């Protein structure tokens, strides 16, 4: 006789609920300013590439999408750290580096918390004012909207 199955089922359910959600970088993301990025497949060595389209810029030329290249540190808890570089060569003389961590909340919602440094071309070697720092939080664009282009001019 197996006895009362309720304790066994409750134990199995508790075990399943304690499994952490895995945060996956691959996909389409949007930050609080409306900037979008698409991260392609993360390779076995942690490297990845993609495309970034900023919604904000001080450049005098029209905004264009830019390539991004980065690396992810694989993490057993499923909340990896990562970094990537965006070279704005298509419309600006600046480069931005982002570093951050991917988190999953108790409801399975993924967010990327990032900090960035943007370096503009300086006129002198001690042009500290040419460096800006900031933070962004990215949320995944829902899977049913994954066909949405990074370049889309939809709602920001």
C-alpha cells in the first residue's frame, strides 16, 4: 500500500516550484526609453551578437541601428551576467559598453538590469566630459511579437 498520496504530491509540487526560472538572453528586448535590441543565439563559449536601435541620441545625423557584440557568463542559477559593446559608427563617433545581469522574477518575467558607459570622440586626451554613464532596464518583448523589427517605428 502506498498510503496517502497527498504528502507525496505536495512534496513533488514544492520541488517543482523551487526550480529557478532560467533567464535566456536570446530574443528581442526593449528598455524604458523605447530603445530595442535583438540578441542572436548565445554560442557555447558565451559570445553573442545582435542589433541595437536606440530611441535617444544627441548625434546630429539620423539614428540608425548598430551592431552589438558581447559575452555572457554562464550561471548555474540561471541569472547570468553579461556585457556587450555597441559601435555607433553608422551615425555617431561614439561607442557604448553595457554590462548587466539577467533576472527572472517569481512570475517568470525576465529583465536585464544594465549599466552603460558611452564615450564620444574627444578633442583632447583629458576629455573626461566625453564619457557618460547611465542605467537601463530591458524587458523581453513578448514572444508573439517576436517578428517585430528592431527598426520598427511603432510605439516607443
